[in-house]
């Protein structure tokens, strides 16, 4: 029992060192990270193209053998080009609904209300506390 407590105390004492902030990366490290990312992105694109080519090759091979074996081969389903919103990277210059990421004058002057904090009326769908039993009902 005491060893578990001692281990817990040692872990708690040493966890502060793990939370220490790391120094910001140097410009050379930032450039090195960018270069690694560019290499990884290029390799990922190359791998993706190789996978697509292999899938096309396997499909053509299967379709060629399926006809010879008497299997029913349906024509491939044509796929529309992907929508730009799906293929484009998600770039957003500011939070939605706030120009330049700044709170508008109206938003800044609005009172902060919260049901949890008690500064707003409860919602209509909030459950009410149950009422006490009637005096004619016998309870234990």
C-alpha cells in the first residue's frame, strides 16, 4: 500500500517537468520541417497515383477474364468530377459570422446569458422538479 502511494507521489512530482514549455523552433528547424513536409507530400502523391494505376490495371484484368469465364460484366459506373468544395483545401480568413475575426459592436454590447449560470430564463423544454406526493398518499 505504501509503495503505491510513494509511486503516485513520485509520478505527481515529476509530471511538472513534463509540462514545461519547449523553446520555439529555430528558423533552421522550421525550414527543415517544411522540407520534410514537402518531401512527404510528394511521396504521398506519388503513392496515390501508383495505387490508382494498380487499381485500374486490376480492374481491366478482371474485366478481361470475366468475359472469358462467362460472367456478366456491367459497364463501369461513370463518376462525376469531384466538387471544388471537396477537393479544395479549407481556407477561412476569419471566424464565421464575424468580419476580420473581430466581434461586432452589437455582439460586444450584447449581454452574456446562460441558463447554467442562472442569467437566462430556462428553456421551454426544460424538465421541472417533481412535486412532492399528495398528503393522502402513503409513503414508507
